[in-house]
C-alpha cells in the first residue's frame, strides 16, 4: 500500500471494521464468557472496552496519523521525542507488536481452517451430501494433519492477497459485508432465542453474578478487548497512517468500538441458547461455536443454506483479520528491514505455518503436551492474550502519553468545530496516562495472585 489517504471516509471504516470483526467476536468471545461464568464478565468486558480499549484505539490511530508510518518506525520516532531517560524498553514495543502478529496469525490460521472445514461441509450439505455433525468438531480436533492442511490453505490465500497488493480492497470488501453478516446473525439469533433455553441464556449472559468471577477474569476481559479491537498489534497504527486529514479520530474510534462490541454481544445471544440446549462440549471449550451452531442448523429448516452463508461470511471475516496481521509483518519488514515484499511475505507465511503445527496438532500428536489442564492451542492463546498483550498495551499507553508531545496530540484529537472536543481531549489524556496503565497493572496483579492461590 502506498501511503496515500483513503479516497473516502468510508474507506477507513471498512478496513478498520474488516480487521476488528473476526474470529475474536464469534469464536473467542463465547467460550471466554463461558470460561468466566457469564454476566459479570460480560459487564466487565463492555466497561473495559470503553475505559481501556477506546482510549488506546484513539492513541494508536493518532500515532499512525501523526507519524504517517507503520508501527516500528512510528514507535522509534516516539522514543526520539522522549524527554525521559526511560527510552530503552519502548524501543522494543514495535517489535513485540510485529512478533505478536506472527504468533497470533499462526493459530488464527488453525481456527480459520476449522471455518473452512465447516464451509466445505455445509456446501456439500447444500447439495444434499450427507455429513455427520455430531462428530464433526471433535473429529476435526483429533485430526491434526487435516488441520495443518486447512491452515496451510488459509495461509496461502492470505499470502496471495497480500502479495498481489489487493489487501486493502479485500479488507474493504469484508468491512462492506459486515452489515449483511450482522443481519444474518440477527436472523439466526431470533431463531436461537426461540429455543426453550433462551431465558436461561439471557440470564447467563446479562445477569451479573460476581461470585462467578475468578482472580484472572479481569485480565481475561482486558485481553479479549485488546484482541477483538486489534490493539497492540500495530494494525491500527498502520490504518491511522492512511487516515485523511479531515477525519475525526475519536468519532471513528467510538464507532469501531461500538460496532465490534455489539457484534460480540449478538454472537453471545446467538450461541448461548443453543449451547445450553444442546452442546456436547463444555461452554469453556474453544470448539464451542463449531459444536453448537452446526448441531443446531442440522435440525433447522433451511439449515444448510443458513450454515453455508454463516460460514462463508465467517471465513471472509477471518480472512480480513488475517490479512491485517500479515500486512503488519510485511509492511514493517519492507519499511524497516528494507526487504522486498515477496521475500518477507513468503518467509513470514512459512514461519506462521511452522508455528501453527503446535496448535494444529494439540489434540492429536501433541496431546500429551499440556500446560496445567490446557492443551497447546488454549495455552498459547491464553499466554499471548491474557499476559503478553496487556503488557504491550501497557507499554503503548505509557509511550503514547509520555512520548507524544501534547501539541501533537491536540492537533490530531481536537476538532475545532466541536466545543466538547477540548473537554474530551483532557479526559482522553487522563485516561491514557493514568487510568489505562493503572487498570492494566491491577488486572495483571490480580491474575498473578490467582496463580498463587
Ligand atoms: N480483531 C480480530 C478479531 O477479533 C483479530 C485481529 C487482531 C486482527 C489483530 C488483526 C490484528 O478476530
């Protein structure tokens, strides 16, 4: 992508939404909610999206727009501005983001492979080829090499898109289909809410029973907020760098946050009635979505068509998010290491494939490898999202508040035609400087205590 601005204001929204809305909303959100006991966690998640996610999202966009660079060079520029002597740790911040993109891409590819598998199954089903749903996700989880094959196919698609330079087009396309996807989800949600278990599901999702929270729940909610809004990965810095001058960053950030959070809640309302009624895997299992939904659709009139459309949209959403991840690695490699796109593209996709062997084989060849009670895929996801991502976000909040001059922040935040803008600016600065790092440290502290008790 050359560093021009988007031709229309819509361009930014579509790309940002294309990257934010993905497997995080539909696959990860329901089982993390299940793991943390429901309503109280959902409340925590929404609060943290507004108190931590939103200020950081604004910060990353401001950083991108003001530096017009991708994350490595942008964060280096920040440390050059630093008035304090604490420069050194922040120098690595950009590198951590890029590394995160690589590792997350590796297991994101595995889950995207699951989506591809169900898409194929439903396509066959559409043409009346019989499949046996009851064993499907369990069968897939146990078939490690099939998962490796599917993950390779996915990585290849992503690579082709990124190397042909059409990623912006595709992400835009994904952003554009999100409204249709939401419509389909709402339709399915209405069907699912007609199940007898729906009252229990709504209560589970929205009645805050704080006794169900664990020491680690706050860090889990925080990690998920960062993951689902694509914060700490450098993606939003890149998108910010293409923002047009007339675009008002806070408004854009509020819209992206609300849409993404709303989508997760709809996903919850869709999955839980079904899961409580019929799922054969526990609510805490990463296979939850893939067990509950096909089972339900298998018994619904027109299920094959719904299933086909759902998994097609979900696959496109996964593709949009994966493209964002690979694009960060490639553009930073090109900017910083001065390598050519094809070399960085192929080597990072291959590296991601090698790394994906661990999570793909976690329920078969590597079944014995466990960290605590979790398998490899779950452990990797938990360590990255619940520990490392909050630490990166902590670094970003400090780097942005102390490393960006007030003048630069004001220039990119304040819209002179709105009187409330100046007041909002001081709230944002306060949040970024004290509230965000404070909440992150508190959540990590609680999570550490949870390990001890
Ligand atoms: N936000 C995406 C999701 O919810 C994941 C993602 C993270 C994509 C970081 C790009 C960058 O699925």
